[in-house]
C-alpha cells in the first residue's frame, strides 16, 4: 500500500493540527493503520492506531486525551487530530499500515510493513 502523509506544519503550543494519511488508489480495508513519530537520533515512537476490524483505537499515554485517530467513511484516509499540542510533540509523523498485528505488538513499529514519507510537526513554546 502506498501511503501519503500530509498536514504537518508550525503551530504554537496549545494549538491544533490534523494530519492525513491517504492510501493511493485503494481503501484501507483490511489494514490496521498507525501513526508513529520520530525526532532526530531517536527511534520511531508509537502515537496511535486504528484497527482494521471494528475500528478500535489505542493511544500512547503521552497523547491520550489530546489526539484522536479516525478514518473517513470511504476508508481511504486516516486522520490524526492533534489538539492541545505541546513543544514535546515536535517530530516527524509517519503513518503506517499492517495486516492486523496482534494487540500485544500493536505499538511496535516492526509490525507495520508500509510507511508514508513523513510530515513534520513543529510546536513552538
């Protein structure tokens, strides 16, 4: 699956951004979609995921209550709504798809096969 992530930018602390992850030419049906983020010199950090079956969502503790992952009705785009942004949310954000990783591994980047190119989010204090 080819993925296109977009929506990053510069925002003040407390502000909001909505990231989009589009699947080129096909819906996400049957795929679990996750967002990860990365800062230079660090590994990819799990942010949020929406499961293919049932649409159940999971979040990292650092973003729970501030970020929401959801998909459109057509199933071709997954969004990450980010509210109450903090400077520590600054990172490059990546979306990724996996074929229904088991729950115990759903936060692991190694469970996801296809990745978008990343979109940079910068939160100023």
